[in-house]
C-alpha cells in the first residue's frame, strides 16, 4: 500500500503550472552563487582546472554542492523544473540531500522540492510559502549536494513580483576545500550542509570545493584556490589523504601555496570530525596541527586550527553521523556551531 493512503502528510505536491510563468535562474534578476555555468550546465570550478587535478574532481565538479540561487519575490507559490545530468544514489544518503533543493524565505526554512525515488534526468516540484499578505521576501534556494544540474527554472503565479536579491553582507566568499563531508554527505537536505548553515548565520557568500574521495591535496588544486578572491579559506582534506605519509607530504605545501598568493588571508585548518579518534586519526591531527604551529611560529597571525574531535562532542557525539564518518543533520549543526566563532572572528576582522 502507498504510505500516502495512510498518512497524507507524506504526499508530494503536484505542480499546478497552468497560470505559472517559468524563468531560467541563470538570468537576472536571479543570482546564482557558488557555481559557474556554461553550455553544459553548472560547475563548481572551471572544467579545465578540475580536469588538471584528478579524475574524481573532474567528475564531481558537476555536482552542485554549495550552489544557491537568490532573489526577492512576493509570490506565495514557487514551482521548480530541473534538468539533471546525474544523481548519486546511496542507501545512507537521503535523496532530498543528494538530489533535492530546499528553500528559505527571509532565512526561514519553508520546505524542500522533493525528487522522485528515481530522479533520472529531472523532475518538477512546488512549494507554498507561509504568510498572509503579499510581501517581498528574500529567497534562497539551495542546489543539490550530489547531483549535476544542467538547467534550473523557477515558476511563479502570474502577476508575481520578482526582483534582484540584496548582496551578502560579506561578499567575498569563504572557500572550503575537502572531502565528502565538505561536499555535504550525508545531510538530509542541502540547506543543512554546514557551509550553508554558516552562510545564513554569518550572511557570507561561500564556495564549496568538497570532492568526495578525491580531495588529496594536489598542488594543481592549491594553485587554483590560491588564485580565488576569498574572505577566508577552510582547509579540510584529512579524510581523503590516502595515509599519514601522504598528508605529511602535502598538507604544509598546500597551505604555503595558498598563503604565498594571499599573505593576509584567514586560513582555518580543520582535522577530521571524529568524536572517537583512533591512532591514525590522532597522527593525522598532529600533522595538521604541526602545519598550523609552524605558521604561527613564523609570525602568521591569520591562521587558525580546529580540532575535529571536539566538533561533534558538544551536541552530537556518536549520534552525529550516519556511518561513524559522514555527519547527519545533527553532526553538520555541530560542525557549524564549532566553526562559527572562529570563522566569524576571521572574516569580521578583515
């Protein structure tokens, strides 16, 4: 039996598009953040730069983690039509996180656009926004974390007003580089990835360069990141370093490449968020801490270290992951809370 026949709260709204006008979000007044776009769709970094790193980064570059479209509207109903390139389907990762979009109005969560069980090449969705009188509200729609988006259109009832969004208070993006955790696995919906949480709290743009299983600290990636305009850089690829020797050989050189091009940029070094570290975790943490300590000893006051062991312990602990590795929503909330004071200090002192 279909569960919706028992509980109507599980029914997914069917878009009523008769009086709906659709717009491609790649054109004004909409503004897309955290992504680049070409004729093939949306990407997180130039495709030539991604191809120069490794095959995993080349493939995952098309996943839209960290992407957002922002605008203002007085509509009480918003429809979505999306064309997808690919979707990563996993038993421990909700499709609403890997392939769904979610929507915030004036920084308040209003719902998610739910993909079907087999999204294939795309889907449609509809959300009704709460509230009575028509009012112009700031809207943020987060892109999927583990899917490729070719084209996204949003639809509004006839007569709705649509306007450009206000800029972020901190317009230079914070840039995050790391593993599947950085990419957003396994948040139940995109807005719960820790970078998206921090972006809303701190009113700061960001770029997500998390590449599942493929962030290995290559100099090609360091050189690309070094050339970006940033408010802060969060270095977090511990999980994807194949072993401690690899982390030892790449971590400090990666930092130095970014630092050489950005002498005053705040850099936050993060060890893996593991509340119950094993011997290997402890060795990795020591390597990261050594890069931090060496920078401080050389007089670098714009470098910070966060011990990942502490991040999940405050609220989540063992309840903060789905598989002892990838955070769930509680784990990502813990990560956001742990990074928030450090990142706020880093970017607000600039």
